[in-house]
C-alpha cells in the first residue's frame, strides 16, 4: 500500500530522521490529519443511528432531555466514589466548547461559559440528581471532607 493512501503509514515514514523543518512541519500536519480523521469517525459513529445508537437507547432509555443527560445520570448513578462531569456536558455543549485540543499549542484553555448559562432550572436539576443518586456534598464537619487518599488517581 502506498504511504500516501494510509495516513498512519505516512506518519511512520515521516518519523524517520527528520532532515529539515519542512519535513517536521509535514509530520505535524500529517498527525493532525489523522487525529481529525479519528475525531470525525468517532463523531460519525456516535451520531449514527445504527446498532450502537440502538444499544445506547436500550441501555440509557430514550432521554427526553438529551443523551448528554443520560450519560450524566449514568455517571451519578454508578458505584464510583466520585462522579466528575465537565460544565460543558451539563450545558449540553459540543466540541465548540472544548477546553483544549491535543497537539495544538495555541487556542487552548480559552473557553468560558456564557453569563446566563447557569440557570436556576439547571441548578435544581443538578440538585435533584445529586440527591436521588446520594451524591450530595459533604459538610466540612463530615468525615472524609478534604481527605486526600492514595487510591485517588487524577
């Protein structure tokens, strides 16, 4: 197979000792192209209404409030000690609200939520979900508050 037809083979070929900056630039661009292709494939896979979508609907049910809330409910309902959900997921935002893009040195960590994004309705929904899933915050006087455990891997 011609390396031009296989992006990953092209990267392997370019990873041979780099002779100049132009070749290094070409390597970076080839890696970004592969990453974009993978992201596009995953987005297409997630949006596909085929058997995976059917599996997700059977597992989570038909969420009237969006698939992102189905995943949030699954995280909160899990046996995991912690359930961490990015604000972007609570707000139902897409890739336009990414905090960073791997391999890009510029434009990262710039996303900010809109001033009116945090509504009373969202707070009530999160409070209800936290309560029914027994994930209410610990008070300062409760055992374990602020405790650092070695089994926690960030």
